């Protein structure tokens, strides 16, 4: 959908493990927007037909309103869309139904989760990005910026990244001893799981020494092992990564 040479967001975790998050290009953004737009259209279609059951002449009812009331009604329609995008991104971890379906997520420029303020700003500026009616400003901005950010993203300090699924089956099989040791440790937070999975993804491309060093740090931090168990797990990079894989599997 987007070029294989698309840009990425490079972030570093507190444990100094570098993560590369692929940035979502205009194709992903357009698909997600169309899905969300379809959901909003469905909502307004249902609302319209429900209203026609109460008021037979909808156009006449609108024309009969005062200028202030008509203005407030138009503002209310925009506010509904703004609330939809903002609330969804905040409550769904940077995603709307459209973004979740396509597999993209809004994050801050440092890779951290988007907050209420950032989401509110980027979606408020959506009205400018949509000018002159076909998202010309937003599309032009996405095409001209290195990380495919529209005007709302630039002002809010956000961008969209793609989510990549990690296949655990390509790692060394885990034995019963590793599973048993991992099960005794404390539960991992979602951030801890992401850190371990990111290391496992990057491990095959690392040099042997940093590969073992990083794996050792993760085992010591999340292993919950005694002296004998730690010595067994840290015997080789393969046993380290097998243990870490088991560590994640026990959370699922």
C-alpha cells in the first residue's frame, strides 16, 4: 500500500533498546478515514430517519429556526464528529474503528501514547485539513512532510504509525523448565511485553555480544529467578530468548 522505503519513527526505551515504528503513509490514512466516515454517515442516516418520524418537513423545520439556532445546529454536527474521533483515539489507545481495522495508531512524536490534549488539537484542526472540501490541505501536507503528518499532526505533535504483528513461532521452542520458571515471576505490563517482543524481533540481527547483553538485562529485570535458575537461563543466547518467549506466553 505504501512504499517499502517509507519512513519510520525511531524511539528508545528506558532500557536503551531502540524501537523502529513504521510510519503510516497516505494510503493507510485514507482507508482508515473512509471507514470512520462510513460509520459517521451511518450514524447521521439513522439520526435523520429517526428525526423524520417526529418532524415530517425536516427542511421546513430547519428554515424555521433562527439564525443563531441554525448556526448552533451546524456547529453541533461538527462537534459530534470531533467528539467521535477524539473520544475514540483516547479510549482506544490512539485508534478509531477505522484505524484499528487498517492497523495504524496515533502516537506522540516520541512514540508515547497520545493524550486528550493532543487528540483534541489534531481533530479540531481537521476542519482546516479538509479544506477546500476534499482534504486537499491535509493530503498535500502528508505528501510533503517526511513522516506523512497532516497539519493537525504538526500542531499537536503527533503522527500515525503502523502496527506490525510479531510471530513468536520463529523463535526457539521453549522447554517445560523455562515455562515453569517464567510462570513464577510477576505479571508483565503491556509495556513490558512490548519491550520483550521488540528485543526478540531484533535479536537475530544483533551482534552476539550486545544480543546476549540485552537479553541478560531483560532476564534479570523480568525473570524473577533464583541464582541457580538464572545461571541456567543465562547459559546461552538461545536459552535466554527461549525463557523470554516463555515469559510472554505465560501472560496470554
